[in-house]
C-alpha cells in the first residue's frame, strides 16, 4: 500500500519542484529534478535541509532520475530510474489510482528509458504480490536473492515481515 508519506511526497513533487517534459509520447509523465527516495525523506521531518541537498547531489551524480505521473494535474504515481546502472525503484501508484493501468504505463516508460540496458532490474517487496504479478506479465522475472529484510521490530511502520527482492527484465528486445 502506498503510504501517507508517499502521497505527501507526490504532492511535494507537483507543488514545489521543477518538472521537465520528457519529450516522450507519454502524456501525464514528467521528469522531476530529484529522486523519489529523497522526496520521501524531504516529506519526513527527520532530515534537515543540508543533509537533503547533499544526498540529492549524491543521488543525481549516481545517475538517478525521478518521474511523476499525474491525472488531471493530480499526482498519482512516481518512479525512480538509475540510467547509469539500469535500475528501477520506488514505483508507487496511489491507492485511489490503482487498477487504471498507471503502474503498467510507468513501468513500460521506465524500461524504455533504460533502452541501453538489455536486462534492467527493479526492486519490489516480496509481499507486494499484485505488483509482482503485473511485472511478471510484463516480462520481468524474479532473481534468486533478497536485498533487505524488514520486520516490525526493526521498523515500527512495517506491519509484517517482508523483504526487498529483485526482478530482471527478460521480455522481448527493448524498443
């Protein structure tokens, strides 16, 4: 489920940050000037402005770009892409917008943005079975490992134990 923090981050993106036309034939998707995880941290009170700006510079230098999807000027989805290494992360669709094809549109957009990478990868929580099913239908395959595990004891916002897993694009050649 997309957290309140994620929805707040989407609103911050739309209201406060420079948006760049992607030049693609993807109406409703704009590039943002900062990665999604930084937007989420900006929405959280524990990071100060100096730390935020330092982290923003580091993320940009590492190749991250963030894209926002809007419907009638209302933010309803976000995705981060690392162009240098071919990673897709932080694909969120607000609860109200789910089931309308936005996640599929954004994942396809992100994959096409990484056309120089034959087999890009993405991360997803292993408990997000709906997303895993969508990604699988779109040509992505689970890899063997997990990256991080989250437990309610470690992270109070976590309801049940889950892990970050990786999927690799194995579909037809990129366009």
